[in-house]
């Protein structure tokens, strides 16, 4: 059996700070790490809506697409994926399903024959309108006990964060 004589140096928090490196996650803690908290909040929000979505035959991707289309109808598919925060392959399947179910329709973009645009149908608008009260109630529950000024400041911070990381000009 070989004896280990070299012990690896363990980097201390002071070493990391001196070198200009961020602290380890263990030092920050999960509750001090914004991406973890944002994922946890959105996970809870989506979980709260799953039953209503399932009753309507909607997946999270379909619901997100309907939500975006309720505000930006006739958007290009590529932009819809960004706004709905859904990977392109998942969005394509969701859009095909929405079209097959009569909740949306897809048309060739008149300005770019290679692209397509997707539109809500009356049935799609009605489906979203049935889903919206559940979405709004979940939203209100998240902001319970948080006054309007704090909500505005929080939204302002989120907009700044999005501007810092976004890869699109929209």
C-alpha cells in the first residue's frame, strides 16, 4: 500500500476572493443563488397549473405558446420559441398539436417564404381565456404580501437581468 505524502491544497474563501473568483455555491447557499430561486418559483408556478392544463389537454409548452399568442398573435415561430421559453423542437411539436386541435393556425410568412407565423384561432383564444384565471391566481399568490412598489422594483430588476443575458434584440 502506497502512503500518500502530498496533500492537495484546499482553496479557501479568502484565496478565491483574493484571486477575484466568485465564492463556491456552498458558501453562497441555495437561498442566496438567484437562478436556483427563480427555477424553484417557476417550478412551483408550473406545478400549480398542471391540473388545469391537463384537464384542457395542454402541456406547459402549449400553454406558454397560447399565452404569448394571446399578446402577440401572428408572431414568427422562431420568435415564439424565444418568448415562450421553449426549445424549438418542443415548440414545433406543440404548435403542430395546437394546429391539429384547432387552437392555432400556421401560415407562411408573407415577408419571408422560409418562415412561418402562428395565429390563435377563436378556439385557441377561448382555451387561453379559460386558463388565464388560473394563471392570474397563481401569479397573485406569488406576490401575496408584497406591496406594489416592491413588485415594480422586482419587475425592473428582472428586466435588467434579462437585458444582461438575452441573446436576441427582443
